């Protein structure tokens, strides 16, 4: 029995489709089952208060365009106190 060019092409596509489906099922079948957990020693990032998927306007570690608030000023010692 000889295969014509059309039959050979259809057989080749079928074999490729079977291999692709098998590989896809193997990839989908492996992995972590159940809820995802962080690795030990890692902690979740601090909440930003933004809805999920929204990037913050400033990047941590990069200086922002707004100036930092001034540091609190400690009161100077009172030199006019009554001496004891």
C-alpha cells in the first residue's frame, strides 16, 4: 500500500497533533496541587491599598518626584530656666 502525498500530509498532521496533545496534558498534569504558598523564609509584599493588578505610581528604592516631609525638629534646651 502506497500513501499519496495528501494522505501522508494528513497522517503527519495527525501524528503532530497527538504529540502536541500528549505534551500539553503532561504539562497540565504536573505541578503543585492545591493553594499556592510562598517558599520558606519569604514574606508577602506589603499591601499598597490599590486594587489587584494596578501598579503603584512610585517604584520602591527609586526616588520619587515629591519631596520627603521634613524631619521633626526637637525643641532646643531651655536656657532661660530658673537655676536651682
